[in-house]
C-alpha cells in the first residue's frame, strides 16, 4: 500500500527542493512512487482532516464502499454530512474513486510534517 506525506506550512522553495530531489532519485533509477500533499497551515489541514473525516478514511481503507450511501450506513452517519466529507477528501486527494468504482482510501499510512 502507498504512503502519503502531508506537509504543512512549507514554502515554495521547500516544495521545489522536494520536487528536485524526487527528480534526481528518478534519474538515478529509483522507481518507488512518492505521494505528497501540502497545506498552507495547520488550520487548513485540521479543517480538511477532521476527526470524523479521519474515521471515514480509516473505514474506507479497511473496506472500500460502493457508494456514499453505503458508506453513510456503515458509519451510522447522515448521508448529507458523509457526502460533504467525501467531496472534501476527494478534492484533497485522500479518497479515490477509479472509473466510477468503489470509494477507497489508498494510503496505508499518512505522515504529517509540520514546519515551524
């Protein structure tokens, strides 16, 4: 399973350096894919990755859901709220739905790096 690094508060220079390092590793033949997601602040991250949404991600990681309605039933939550959460997590790249298939959370591990 894939891993995701979430970066919080990085500058553009930090992101550019990360890109350049990945480019160099690829040029040297390293083929391990890297997945990164950046947020401008901890507050933005906390809005996107709330405790309820983290619970939703864990549920989808354990078992993909055929639909938002099925996921809402599994979680015992209101459809409208689950739909809002799924939309936000999909926009952030934390949930995938390949070719209108099952909703899934593809990352086995999410690491957060917060710049001070």
